[in-house]
């Protein structure tokens, strides 16, 4: 690559790629500080039990063991979590799921650590446990939190429009469906990792694989009993996260360890098995729908009941429920609706944020219902969607006003005009022997940002360095999506500098500014807008100073060029280095705050649901098309072609845009086809990548991606593209499979086993079953 | 025990336990952390290295197996400050997102192109099917390897 400027809208190769591909980019897992101790935890053997006694003396005696710590060693509240602080760093009175951390051990090496962990004895009084969210709602169910007024119900909420369920009787066609969606494990390649130490000024420094360095600092302050200014968290590039590092993973344990390590640094890095055992998952969901339309296929009424299993701790479960409800009616105008949702504690693994954040579950439901109803009404699935899809100014069935750019109809039409759709019947008819083919489509959206109550704020900071180059202080972690390379692209555009003229500081609570989490399709939308403001201010300051220094120059005649300011009338130049040297540090640094637009909802909605994010204002949209071929002998599903048409606003960098679309689709394919994260009675049965099957390079076809570029208020007209891709493979492929089989499989993932069962139970094919 | 082997073209002699995993030897004892660990059980491919030019998983190899062999890690691919054509293609084709699988993926691709200089897309897909990537959806990785093959040919 040359050093030429790459205008916004064109490909700029990622500035992080070279170091990553050489193996020299340092991830949290790559830090091995001098004199470090290994940290590890003894986790609960029971799903629900009172801790009676912890015997650590034998562990302490193991050669090489530096400390053995329990909840009694924690000075603070020993609770982390947002918005509810309910998760202990180390379990104190009781454990609520298998995998709960109970004892922390610090040791010279991994062998001593392992041996010491084995020698810890914990006496438990086993308590009755509950593993099914519907069981957990029954009056006599065992309680995870005895004092909670809501008992095992973390959050419930309803959305009502028009006459709700009563209008179903006015519909010409009504269909019903009950869907069971599986757990999904993030399975980022870099498992939870970090290092911590107390520096010479007494500050606890933690470098961790985290999406939320600033929030972590606040939570750690509370949990460990340290003032926030005595904690510094830095977030290097993450080896993947997808929502699984949206909050504390090992940070509390690392902090605690560093406070009891005798001034030695501490490192923790979970094994794959421990990661699967202890990390959060996508909420498994049960959805029960009724959907009805008129003779002409106009949607009239919908009811939907959602039950989410949120596991043992709140984490972001409530906010995920709000998102499921918001997306449960999809992109359609439905005047009469009753949606009801329950997010329930159980003694299972914790469910929390995962790319899409509830939207994939809601859309998996509604988009299969749309196909069932279109089929019932005898209308082609895309035409049916087009009849009912929202335009800007319309309100969705969930009661969300589409106040901003709304490109779903353009997406649907683009797919409708695509040869894969036009020629679908020929393709289906040409299935080889022992194969069945089907074509499915799905449409949907993804809300961006935090919603109406919690302000979505980003604070950008940028600096003209003494040598005339620039530094960007990133406030939002980059878990792989490329927001930090994009920051360089954006700043380069505003300041008219080449990528090499920038250095980028990864998020560091010591020098960068809090800008929210790396999540919610918001990173470039919010931080990018703040960065544009900071760069524009800095540019003005530089040009103003150039006027001061170049006597007789006028602001409007000056051009900020690479490394210099040029007076276009006289041809005189002054270097940025000279300008920088005339400035104080304060002048060289520019800070700008941006608050993302939020919806002010007119209708009355449960205040908790509002607080947790309902409704959003900015949405990305998409329509997906899947062509599948099923092997009648093995039950295996092959996705032969896949098309995504996406409205994520204007495209800043086509390469990064496609990366997000491709990655989202393939993670969504895993969700619907192979990723069967099994938890039985609180026991995690998938403990490695041999039993939890991720898509590999041979499992997927080349993907096609089309864009509809509506203009929105993100940087240069963009909208978030990080999540929308994962939302539709589940329903699009399910719809394709249902067409191929002649009946629908209501429980996911659609493993070969389930397909075979379906084929064998009705070998001649037939209508859909429940 | 004392073992000696060639690491990225340099002879190394090191005192180590014979059952030390090669990945630990690299990352913890020799301090070169380009080789990643994603599973520790040979399922993800992140720890792929070349042993005498052939791709192997360093989480499944023990130190004693290195005796007298030549090992190439991701750090050994850069020659005279220049990226290997596979690395270059990964950068220019956008094959890198979080990048944690990239070193292993690149090593598998280098191994493939040594055996099969002009592989088709399906052959490339098969060759890297032991390397999991959770970010990219693989397509740009396949594009990159195909382009590197043309460049090397």
C-alpha cells in the first residue's frame, strides 16, 4: 500500500492487520510480566449450594503457592455486574451455578496451581436447584436470591398495541408457532485473559481482554473496595469477544490477586474448558407466537410470549429481554399486538450479551412466522414482506417509530430482483438424487446504541504531537471489528493526513476518556462522531495558530495538508511540527463529547423496559436469502448460496463493512445449524471445540453481500454494521429448510440428527407440524 | 533435559522439561508470543507452526520432539523486514479481524502453498479447515491465500 490518503468510502487496509499477521500485536493473553504469578480458581461443583466451610490449609502448603484467597479476603462489596450488581468475585454465602468461582490461588507455575486447586476442600450443603425457566417461575421453585421481591423473575415486560390478541379473530389467516432456540457460546479464540499488578504509586493496573475498560474500573472499585482513581484498566486489541467480554470476566479475580500477591504481577488465562464453563452465553429462548393477516396478506394481529433463561446472575439479561421484545414483531406494521416477555434466573450458566443482543431471537421467531403465514395465505414470501414492511415514519408491531433512515423496503426489492431469487424454483427442481432443496428468506433490523434512558455518550480525545503527527486516544475497545483502524480513517479524512501520520492509543482509563462499551453496533457511530468533533476543533486551532505564525495569512486561505499548513494565496507553508512547537500541551489536545440520538417514546411502556433500552432510534436493516440442500441419507444441510442485502447507512470502508457482514452471517449459520451448546441440569456438557461445533472454512459457501446506503447521522452518514449480519441466518436458513423438508423443525439448531428425525417421521413430506 | 533445535533459522539450545509443551516453550520460556493458544487440544489451529517445513500443532507437541528439528513460527516468516506474500495478502485482502487466529492461519496457508502452489478455492478451504476463525467467515482468508498463490507462482 502507498501512503496516499484513502478517502472515506474507499478501501483503507486496516492499520492493525500488519502487526497482527506478524504475531507482534500484543493481546492481553500475550503479557507475561517479569516475576509474575499464575492465578487460577476453584469453581463450584454444584449448581446450587450453601458454602459451609472452605479448607485451604493443604493448598497453602503446596510448594510454589503464594496465596490462597476466599471471599473473606475481599474488602469491598464483592459484587460486580451491570445494571444489577449481583455477581460475586468469589462466592461467599452460596454458589448459584456450576462454574461459580469460590477460591483464588496464586502460584509460581501452572503445575503448582493445579495441584493446589485440587487440594482445596469445600463443604457444601446442596440446595434444590432449578434449571427450567418456566419451573423457576412457579411459586414453590427454589430461590436463587431469597431476598429478591421478584423471586426468580429478573424482569418481565409487555408491549401492547391496538386491541392486542382480540384482533386475531378478525384475521382471515392465523398461524401459530412455538420455537425453542438454543444457547450459543461466543467461542472467541482468545479465552478470558489478563494481567494485573500494583505499581509504584499504589495503583492497581489491569490489562485485560475486555469490551468495557471504563465500566470495569467502576465495578472493580465497588467490588474490591478501592477508589476508582487507584485503578487503571487498559484494553489492548481483543482476540474476539462478540459480547462475551461485555463486562467483568477475570478482572475481579486479577485485581484481588494483585492486592494479595506481595507486589508481584498476576496473570490469568482461562483454558477453553474453563472458558466454556464460566463465560456468558446467548440466552436460550422459547417463543410462542400467533400471527394473523387479512385475505390480502396485510398483517393485522400478533401475540408473542418470550421466555428467556438468564442463568444464575443478571448480567445484561434484562436489556437482552427488552431487545427481544423490540425485535419480536420485526420490520412490519402490525396494528394489534400483545407481546409479553420473561427473563428468568435459573441455576444454569449465565446468559448475557451476544452479538445481536436479543434481536436474533426475536427475528428467528417472527421471520419464521411470516413464512408460515405467507404460505397459509398463498402469497410469495418476499411479496408478503413487502406488503407489510415499514417505511420511515411507520411504527412497527412492537410500537417502535421508524423516525430515522429506513431502508428495509429497498433491501427486500434488491433481493427480489436478484437472480438467486428469480431462478429459485429451477434450482429447487434440479435437486440431485437423495437431495432436497429449499430457498428461504428473512428480513429484519438491529437497534443501535443504548436506548432512551441511558445516554449513549462518547468522549474523543486527539492530540497534535510535538513532531507534527497526531495521536488518537481511543475510548472504545476494538474486539476485532476494526473501530480503531476506522478511527484513523475518519481522523485522516478530517485532518487530511495519511494513516501513517497517526498513532492510536488503545483504551486506557489512565489517559483516554470514557466512551461506553464496545457493543450495540455503536462504536463507530458514537465514538466516530465524537472523534469528528475533536478533529474539527483541532483543525481549526491549527489553522488559527498558522494565521498567528504566518503574518498576513487569512484563515479561509489556509489548507491543512499532510504535515503542513499551506497558504493557498501566497504558496507559503508552515510545518505542523512548527505549529505544534508553538502550542502548549493543553492547546495540542482536543476533546469532544457526542451524545447519540435517542427515542422519546410517546406510548406508555414499562419503565424498566425503557430503562433497559426500549425503544431504539437508529436501526440498520437487512434481507437475507439462503439456498440449502439437504442430504436425505445423512440429514446434513449444506448452504449452497447465501445473499445478504444490508442497509447500514453509508459505507466508510467497503472492506471492513464486508468483514462484518461475512462474519455475522457465518456466526449466524453456526447458531442455526451446528452450535449446540448443551447444558443439562446445570452441567455444561460441551467442554471443548470437538463437541461444540463452530463453522469451518469447508462448511460455508462464498457469500454475496449487497448494500443499500441510506443516509444516517453516524460519521459520514453511516449506521452500525457490527450486528445486523447475525440476525437473519437463523430464520432464512430455517425457512429454506422448511421448504425443502415440507415441514418445519421448531427446535434449533437444525442438526443432522433433527433433520433425519424429521425426514423419518414423515418420509413423504407434508404440511408443517408443531 | 537440554534440547537443541533451529528456531526461525537460528540454533537454540535450551534446558527444559521433556514434557513441556512446545507452545509453552515458545511463549513462556522464549518469550515469542506470535503463536497463539485457543484450545490446548488440537481443535482450533491457532498454535500452528512449521516443523521441518510441515504444519504441526504446537499445543500437542512436547519439547523433546523438537530435538534436532527446525521450527518456523509466525515470527520467522518476515524476511529482511518484508512480509511473506501470504502475510501481505492477508493484510491487503482484509483477512484479519481480531487477528488471534491469523498467525496459525497464515502458517497453514504457507504449508499448503509449499505442497500445492496453485490450489483451487475448495482445496484452500480444506487446507485451512483445521484453523478456526470466529470473526471473518473465512471468505477473505480464502481470497488472500488464492491471491498469495498467484503472487508466489
